[in-house]
């Protein structure tokens, strides 16, 4: 399964991030492409423990739904509201310059394994405790979802 911990998958993701332009229109959802880059970076910051969000999940989301998502069940397009800590205009990281924010995300993807560190588990706001392998998989899936949102 694809993951940011796999060098081939990481290279593919970096190529897709590099192709994003400020003029890319969304195929669904409320974010523009710049907001998407920062939102995606915030989710990776969450995996690194650099950003925090309280657990709001349930037994169902932290077991069954987590299992389905990590196996590759498609994420519904425009149907799931993100947590406030990752939402632009609420608790998400503020936008800077487009190319700078794009570079920050690319750096996080490039250095995912080392920046994640050695912590055994980190809590996701919906899925609960995830290990490094699960975060690598989830970060890949989340980026893939949002890059497709902008035709990448």
C-alpha cells in the first residue's frame, strides 16, 4: 500500500506537488489550491506532533472506519468537514507565499520519516492512536485526495 515512507510513493507525490499551480481550480470543495497546500501541510504537522487537535472520534471511527480508510476506501469528495485546527480561517496555519507554502509541504514529504521521529503512537483527531506506518499511509492518502481535488 502506498505511503510517504516508501521512496517510490514519496517521489510520485513530490512530482505531483511540484506540478500544482496557483491557477488550478478545485474540482470539488471549498478550498483554493493555496489553502489546500497549507491544509495538507497541517495534516502532516499533526502526524509529526507539531500541531495538536483534540480527539473527537468514536469507537467506530477509531476502529472500523480507520481500518477501511487505511485499506484505501475512497475519501468522500466534499462531504467530510475537517477539524478546526486544520481549517483555513479558523485554526489552520496562515498562508504565506504560494511557492513558499508549496516548498514547505514538499520538504515535509521529503523528510517525513526523519521528522516523524521515534514516538510509537500519535493521536489523530478522528482515528485515535496511529503508529508511524499508519501515519505514513494516511498522509499519502490525504495528499492524494487533495491533489486529485485540483486535477493533480
